[in-house]
C-alpha cells in the first residue's frame, strides 16, 4: 500500500491525533508536540470520544497555543456490524497557528 505524501514531504496523517479512551492531558501533550513540528494539527474523534476531543482542542487553544484558530467539521459514519448498520457521529477539529 502506498503512503500518501503531502507537499511538505511528510506522510498525510503525521499531524492527526485520534482521540480515544485515554485521559485528556495525554492527547493535549500529543497535540502540543505535533505543533512543535507543524503549524496545523487535526484532532479526530468518533462517538463518545467527541466531548474529549473538544476538551483537548479548548485546553490546547486556551493554555498552550494561544491564538490557534479552530475549524470544525462534523459528520456521521455508518458502521456495519452483526446487527446491521449503526450511525456513529464524528468530529474533526483542525487547529492552525497564527
């Protein structure tokens, strides 16, 4: 499988943080670390992790990278399982340094 490379020569998903069940500060640390390498970080979450992703974005924006401009996209994914399809909410928060 070929890796997707963007115009800066990095893999496309290098600046993406996938939020799961860990504590909020673990994702905050990962996001701040990514900001040291690039000017844009994408925070993604699905389902019950959406509130944690919003918390991460707000903590990063207000405490660590003051002035980061957020862009938010929401959507729904259909997950096929044994019981048929289930709709799962998704969020993608893009933080950009000024």
